[in-house]
C-alpha cells in the first residue's frame, strides 16, 4: 500500500496511520469480504437444495444475511480506502512543503509566510476527506499565511480556505446547475463533495 | 469591517463603475480550471493583506491619463499576470474603492471590505470568477 520511502516518512511524521493500524483495517475489510463470500456460498448451496424441498424461510434468511455481509464488506473497504494516505494527498503535501519556503511579501504585496500549523491542518483534513481515486487539489498559498485547497474538475468547483486551524470555510458548486454551498468547515458535507469529484 | 472601511478608506464616487481595477497575480495564484478549460486566477489572489491593510489595485484610468501601459505595474515582477475587475463589481460586493496614490505608483488604490463572506458568493470568489486578463499568465503555464 505504501509505495515510497517518502510516503512512509510522511505517514510516520504525521502519526497519521501506523503500520499495525493499517494492517488491522485491511484485515477487517478482508474478514467482511470472506464473511460475505461464505454467506453467498451457503445461500447458493441451500438454494440448490430448496428445489428438493428445503423450507423457503431458510433461504430467505440466508439471502438477507448475505446482503448484510455484503454491505458490511463494502462499507469497511470504502473506509479502509479512505484511511490509507491517497496519492493526491502525497502530491498536495509536496506542494505544501514548497509553500513553506515562500518569503514574506511573496505576492509582491504584503503577504505573510505560510505557517506550519495551517499546513499540518490541511494535511490532516485531506487525509480525512480524500479517497484513493480523488484527484490532487490545487494547493494555493493565502496572503495571511493560510492554505487554500481547490478542485475545479468533473463539473465541480470546490474550495477549502484554511485561514487558521480555527477558521476554515468552504465553497462548493456543481457548474451544471444547483445552488452553490458556502460555509464553515463541515466534514460530512465536504466528504460528499469530494466523493462527487472522485472517480 | 464596513464601518472601518467607510471611515479610513471611503468610496470615491468619481471612480466610475466601469473603471478597471488592476491586480497583479503571482504565479502561485493562477491555475488551469478543468471545468472551463481556461487558466484563471484563484480567489486567494483577491484578499486583504491584513484587516487594516486592504487589497491593493491600480486604477487603469490613472495609467491611461499618464499615458502609461497597464504592463508598467508589472515591472520587476517576472512571471506575474495582470487581472482586472470593475469598480462596479467591487461595490456590488460591499467594498469601497479608495484612491491611495503612492510616491512610487500614482495609480495605486485600495478595495476595502469583507472579502470572505457573502450572501451567495464571497467577494474574493466573485472577483476570481469575473476577473479578466489584461496580461495573461506566461504561455508555459
């Protein structure tokens, strides 16, 4: 899952996800998949016997269990894919590291240097909302030391402005129609918008 | 914020709504928008430097009166682009447009007001969406 030494270093430095945690998440996901496969097999077996006279309720119960197991496996796989650092986050982090080197007045006016606190916050936020198939955001420095994360792709405009860890706002709109959404940090809403612009 | 601007940087009605306000855009603040296929400035390019230090712009009318090219405000800033918004758009977003000539740049003015929040779109977002390029970003971008 982790491909380069740099990615591992970023993970360890941020304390974002340990190797053990990562392994446990995937084992859990695999267990759910196995549970689903077993339920499916049992259902198919009994369905075959049903023709030769097994009660209908038993097959119905098994079918229901199979569906539940499938839902669980799907959920835990989605969660696991969200938990391991996606590629887009890595390239965003590389960009943020560059931004940390901007000198005062970098915009030719009176811009301040970008702060580590804002970069750390942005990194953690991206780790929580991005999936493996989410494109990397444009990482834009802000004049008062903040960071803005922007996606303008797949018909979605999404901007997250991190003025400071305590002052974060976002703007989102579907360019094909609908009212734009603008407000303070809302993880649930952000995750939905990020899902829409992921593959 | 509004009262601060009215007190310290009051709007100058002699600047017509159609007047162009020019803003230098650093290379970190433009990008290709995949939705429109165009290179455009980020909304982060239209923010105040500080609460008491409103966004700087250059008045195209003053540059024209002095028979100077708009590009003159980019002197010494390689790789930068130059975008324009209208004074009318700034006022529509509850901003004041105040001339603030500097010894080194007579066309200097400031746009004062809250740029982060708005009823439908914040001022910084509206500026980024409606800005026109006077000097486009370098071709290599």
